[in-house]
């Protein structure tokens, strides 16, 4: 975002009522001749637990407003404003209470806020010994261009006028009595200003207001007196935000300072120093009647002289200012309005009731009518704006003031002026909490209309900090915590059409998970446990990035694999934990489901008695291959089958018995503390599908027990049916019937692509294979996620303690399980049941779940109802938007946004999405943009051609250099358009598209690697 030159501001005063305007201008000029010290603009004298206290005995408290949890239309904001006013409008029936809303838009503060967030990510990355420096540097470079800080404060004041006459007299009497026993205080803080009776009234007022906002989904936090003073100082001097300044207040010990005089005239030196002397840094300088310099910034105030008839929410003004990187702030001081308010103005207007002045008179009559009807509270409101620029940039300041003035004029037809009398007083009128004062003229208006314009209805986020940073459509920074801080359960649904930013968002959140609190364990900082069941290679970029960031010796901790039916990818579903002769309970459930599905009827239903047969057969297969008990046939150890295990045994000097079994080899490695080696040996000891078939032969106990069981009257016996299906399975999937060759035991991040083994189709055979592969993939990526220390009780004693320690670390680690293309599980009840079971148990296991699909109906009723996070990047049409609204109870505004979601914006400002997330007992709904720079886009790209190009350049240059070059050559994060262009040209020669495209990817990769052709830009 950049500022553009603007035309000089128009006349901001409307014609009409000129005598009053002239009188106000004359007063301002006279006032500007008086030179007051900077501290004179602060009325704060001291503070107590109940709030800040002014020299006049007023109490003040500051409430931070963190926005509204749900999106709202303009009509809904107006309705809520009316409801809020009904709840606490009585506080403004008479003078005694005042409220100051302050809104700050701070683009310059965005860089510091973003840097602070990224520093924490760097700390965690350092603990992981992972290098994501290029990603962090890019975020710090790009995010501030599109983001800004937003701060909202509500200052509540209570004056002594709220006390009864008797209470005031009693307090004055006590104060005089206390003052008579104390030495002169000088300019120190005077604790006798504290009035318990008024403090109690103020405390009740503040708590009531906070509760009223909470009842309308507005997040607030009442600040302590110390924090309130810090806010006041930081808003006067924005450069001090984030500093460690701490005020000295009466709750602190008095300073140990000895006065210079032997007999000082006051006790000031030994008491708490003046608040206003602590708040202000040096003095201020003014430039004529407009600009003021405070520390390193020049300021220009603008006071609203007329509030228009249309009074829209401030959201519209903020949206108008979003395109400009300009700091500004807005303040409205609201006080109760007695009937005498502006009586002299009304009288004067009545005397001049002709021409354009008649509209002014009519406005007064309208206000009086509302007061008489008592349908709304009439208050006086004074509105002030201010903008700033670095010291010495007067021309920039004037441009910013002009731009802001024009925007004010379009916001409900207001009029504003920079002629505020004393410019310093005008600037400080928009600072929070200094005094109940403003240079802006008061306007009588209904409280509900003024409340509609206030910034309480801004978008509210559930977290103040987090590993992922998004932005609202108007640039406000929104932090997201993927570790789920405050969430009772994490079941996230990602909904959207292909190519609309769904996979990129999921990958970003996975990357953010790694550098979030999810990496914090009792054993230090470690990679979270992540299992991703993928269709295609949408997750390969994320895994490649993590692997390249880790040290070479730790890159095995992150693995992406495209599963195929080849010997190198052999997987035995009967694998157990190291040295364990039986499967653990969760693994036992998987085996039962998987084999029952293998032996199901063509329509997917089960044969009568099949579940009992298979349950007993599985137990019998493990018993037969065990080395415990009679009638066992354990597998004999063959060193040639696994040379690596033989080397491990030799390295520890293992002495195996005569005719050793694989269990002997596993136990020897387990006793030596080599869990990895013990696990590899266990793979050769456990049964396979062939062993299960042998157990079902007619001469075994299982065969004898179930020999008479028939699937139906006169039909084939159940044992024969089972053997027939299992024999067919071994022929169709031979790589799933031999010892496992894939080694993922040490990986903490596993992404498994099952696209090539899980075909789509409508035939029973295709659907069954699809469900089997989803079940198998689920077991591969999630198997270790369910381990608990109690599972070690079922392990042999010699390895029990080692497994318990490993299982405990897994149990205490953050776990994330994800599944892409979930719509393909529609006809897979076993797979759905697995994910639903995880959803039920996930919160207890510190496990979060993420499921992605193209439509909301793909997830089914249970998962939709139990989900606690919804990320919608696009919908098919209006009816689907309405379905989302019904399923998730979206707001009217949120539903309207859905139909506008069409993927990443062409200008590079981000990919929009609607987020609804439940944190604690509260539901948040936000419209956000996922902003990613070209380096990060290339790192996490999910398109097939981009992934292929990235992999080629990675292999040649290394990941960091490769990402930098790819981002330089293709700054939009994709080479797809260039590849399509070249493909289209060469397809005319009759070559196949796949061959042409592959050659073009090689060609572009070489250009980038060698810095020629398109890659020549890297030499500039």
C-alpha cells in the first residue's frame, strides 16, 4: 500500500449558521495565544485499584475492546447499538458519567508487531535446529505492506457528581481531616484523593459496561491502573509501544530519594512522582495553529464540527482508509446532556431562522422531540481525529491530513477542521484517558446513533498472538494459534473447490504448527506428530520444506511418500510394536475392520458369522507365530533376509541361541536399547496374510470350530468363503502380504499419497479397493498417534520401560491428523467410523484433526456437528452457501461473503476465506485473507507442474536458493501460465501433452538453474 498525491482539501465547513462558526473561530484564535505546559493537558493525579483519579476527584478506567466475535451487517450493528444503549443509557441521563471511544489505525506499528510474532517463531525453529530464515524474512518484508495494527480503547469516567450531597460532604470532611495531618505533597501523587464511595460507584459502572458488551458478543478486558497508564503513554508516543516502561504508583514502595534541602517545603521527593510528569516525555512544539511535534512525530488534529444526518458504522470509514498506509486515530467523548445543553445555540438559531439556518433549527427540534418521547437517550458527543508523520515530513503530514479530511467528509457527510485553537490540545483530544476534555464542539445526538458509529463492532479474534498471521480485508493483523490454545477439541473442516486456496491454507497451518506452542514438550522443543493422508502431492511441498530446513541427519523425521504396489513399498498389516507378540487394542480394531472389509459381500455387507471367525483367526495367527506357549511355529531367523539387522546384532555382540527365531533377534536388540532395530526384526516375526489363511484350514482349531457354520441355508461354509476372499486378496495385493519394507518408525511427520492405489469409480471392486487403501493409509499415518504409556503394560518386560518412555513422549506431544479429498470416503463406512472415533477421542489425546473436501455435505452429519473449526475458501453456488449457513449457524453477513469467495486475488493481496472457530465456549466468525509471499507460495505450491518444477530446481540448487530463484522468476508463486503457454505452442506439432509438458518443465528448470532465458532476471 502506498500513498498517492491528493488534491487540496475542500472547504470542510458547510455554509449556513455563519455567525456561530465565526464565534467559534474567534474563540480558537484567542485560546491559541495562551501557551500552556504539556503537563497541563493531563488531569490525572494518582490511581487506586478501582481506577485512575484526577485532580478533581474523577475516576477513570480503560477497557480494551477486542472486537465482536461474529460478523454483522450494518442493520445488525444498528440493532445491537440500540440494545446496548437500552442497557446502559441510564448512565447518561444526567452528567456524572462520561465515555471516550478511541480507535487507532497504525500501519507503522505493524512491522514491530509482526517482528515480535516472528521472533517467537524463530526461537522455536532454533530449538528444532531448523532453518526457515528465508520464509521469516519474506514475511517480515511483505506483511507490513498489507497489514496494520488496530487498537480500540474505551475510557469510562465517573465524576463526584454521581455522589449524593451527604456523601460529598462526608468525603470533603475526611479529606480535610487527612490533609491536616499530612505534610505538603507538592506535585507528588496524593492518595487522599481516593473516595471509597465514588470508587464503588465507578467500579460498578465499569463492570456493568463490560458485561453489557460481553452480552452482545463483544470482547473486552478491563485494564489495571498500571496497564491503563502504559496505554495512555504509548498512544501519545507510539514509538514506545512494546517498551518496558512501568509507572510508579501508590501500590509500589515510595522511591528512596533524599531531598536536597535540610528542611524541604514539601514531601514530594519522598513520595510517588507526579503521574503527568511520568507520562509525558519532554515538551511539545507547535507549528502555527495546526501541527504539533511530540517526540519523533508531527501531528495534525481534525475536529468534527458537524455530524451528518447519516451515521454509518466506523467500519465504512476504516474500509475507505485501508488502501492507504496512513496512521490515524479517532476519538469520541460522550457525556450526558442536560436539557440546557446548547440552549443558547438553539435560541440564536431561532432568531436566525431563515435560509440555510432553518435546517439547524429543525435539528434542535428533532433532538428535543426524541428527548420528550424518551425513546432514546440524548447525549453530547465531541469527535476528534488526528494523523501523524515523521518529524520533518510536514508536506507528508499535510497530505495525510487532507486525505483524512476528505474521508471524514464522505463518512456520513461530516464536516471537520484543522483549526482546533491550540493544536496541542486538539491532538491530545484524541489521546485516551488524559482528561474529560476535547477541543471539538459538542453535538447533541441520540446515543444509539452515536453508538452505531463507534468501533466496538470490529472483527474480534480469539487470540492475541499465534504462529499464523492472517489479515482482514481492511488490513488488520489477525493471529491464529494452530496449537489450539483454549480449544477443548480440534476438528477442523476445510471446504472449497479445487484451485481456490484450500491446500495452500492447510499447508500454511501445518507449517505454522511446527513453529507454534505445539512444538513444546516436557522433553524440550520437538517436531509435533503430524499424519497426513493425501490424494496427490498437495502436501509434498510442505514436507520438502521441512526436510530441507532440518539438519541432514534429522531429515528422516519428515517423510512424504506416494504409495505404490511395488516390493519396496511392501506393508504388512500385522506389524506390532517392537518385541510385542500381540497387537495393541487400537491396532486390533484396525485389523478386524480391514479383514472384515476384505471378506465382505460385493455390496459391502458382512456374511453371518464372518466377524467371529476373523476375530478368533487373528488371535490364532499371532499365537501360532509367537514363541510363547505350546504348538507355536515362530519364524526362523535368516540373516540374509535383513542384512541391516545382522549388522546391528553384530555391533552389540548379541549371542543368539541355537536355531534362533526372529523374536530372539528382536529381543536381543530390544534389551540392548535399540528400539529401532527391535522394530525392524519384529516385522519378520509377526504373521502375514498367508499365515492367516493357513490358520483357516480345515485341520486347525479354527477350522474345526467353524466347519459347520454356513453363510446361509445350504450355502458355502463360512471358512471356505473366508479363505476364498483372502486368497484373492493375496493375489491382487501381493505387496500387502509380505514383511514390511517401508521404514517410517522414526518419522514425526508422515504424509502418505494414496492416489495411485485408491482409484475412483462406481464399481463394487473399485469402491472396495478405495476403502481398503484409505483404511490402510489411515493406519500408516496415524498408528503412533494413539499410543499411551498404558499400552506398554502389554509389552514384554525387558522392553516395557523403554516403550513406556517412548509412548509417554508421544502421548504428551501435540498430534495432528489430516485427510484430503474426504469426499472419496462417502461409500467407505469403515473409514468414516475410524475418523468419527478419532473425533470422539481426540481431545483426550491432545490430537487435532483436519479434513478437507469440496462440499460441506461430504463430511456427513456427525463430523459437521462435532467440528469446532470451519475454513471455507469457496462454495459451488448460493444453495451450498445456504447449506453452510444452516449446518454451521453462520451469520447473514458470513453467508453473503461465501458467494464472493473465488480463490487467491490477482493483486497478490491474499486468498480470502471465511473462518469459524470455537475457542472455549465462544464461537468466532471472521472474514480473512491468507497472505503468502512468492517464496512461501513456491515452498507450499500444490499444483502438479509447479511441484515438478520445484523438485528439479531443489535437486540442482538446494531448497533455499531454489525458492529464491523461483520467486524471482515467477513472483506470483506459479509457473503454470508459462508452462501452459509453451505447451500450447508445441502441441501444434502433434506431440503428446504429457511429453511436451515434461520437456518444458525440464527446459524452464535449466533456465532458472543456469540463469538464462526466463532465468536471466536473477543476474540483474
